[in-house]
């Protein structure tokens, strides 16, 4: 379904109806449609994520670790937001955030950090019109907030690369710490290492190309 028609369809829908649509979009891996449903839920039903988890047996406890500091959070959104803010602040206090690193850390289909809402949602300009889709951070940055939980560790790994931070030495994010096991820790570390190696190679090529011109 076209994005505009889909957006009109979910506008005004009940919370239960939106949750069913959210489940379907995730099953079909329709990320842009999922993003619109998340925005609608956040706009019209604040706290829906917490209430939904409470009905299904509780929230999503998680442990965020940043440069030795440990913080416990009740929802994934809270833990992710805290870590993201720490990483961006660390990057700015260091060598700053270069345009090259910012571009490389974006995915093919979406940006996660930009200097304006319009730049953040350049591929879907109508999303920039709703402030529920982003949060303004210190030093003039804007961050995309409508992310499914399954993508949040990947995005944190991108921010960590921007800030030149290594996982798990400098940071970690353990969701549902009570069921954490060695396999999950290794999977997170392997994913972070994969992203950092890929981005380092891309950055090297970009800088070498610039030096030749």
C-alpha cells in the first residue's frame, strides 16, 4: 500500500487496531509503514509501549553501560535514549562529528542523526512536519525516535562508531538483563565489530579519494 494511503488508513484508528497493524508491518518487515504506526501510537497514546508490556507480563528491563557508568531502565526506549545522548555528547567533546562519519553511519533507507528535521527525513519530508518523529538533542542535533526495538542496538553501534567507542569495553546495552547469557553477549559484540570494521573501511576509502582530488 502506498505510504500516503496507509497513513490515512491508520489515522484515527483505535489503539488495539494500531497494535495489530504494527504486528503485521513488523512481520512483513515494512519499515516505513512500521515507522508511521509507531508515530501514530506515540502521538495519540503516550505511554502505550509501557502499558502494552505491563499487560503482557511486565516492561523490558535493561542495563545501559557507558564508560563504566551503569544505569537501569524499565523500557528499551529509555535505555536507548540515554545511551544515544551520552554517545553524541562524547563525540562532540572529542574530535566532533564529521560529515563523512555522519553519512557513513546512516543506513541506505534512513538517517538516524542530522542537524535539522528536514535533513533527518529527507527521503520522507512529511515526517519532518510532526515533532513526535524526532527529539532535539544538545548542540543542535536531531535524532530519529521511531525505531523498532530490534534495530536499536544496531543504531547504538553506529553512534558508538561516530564517537570512536569500542563495544563492550566502552559501552554496552543489555536488554532483559535477568536472562542475559554468554551467547547473547557474543552476538552483540560480533554485530558491533562487524559494523565498525565496515565503516572504518568505507571511511578510509572516502578519505583516500578526497586526498587524491
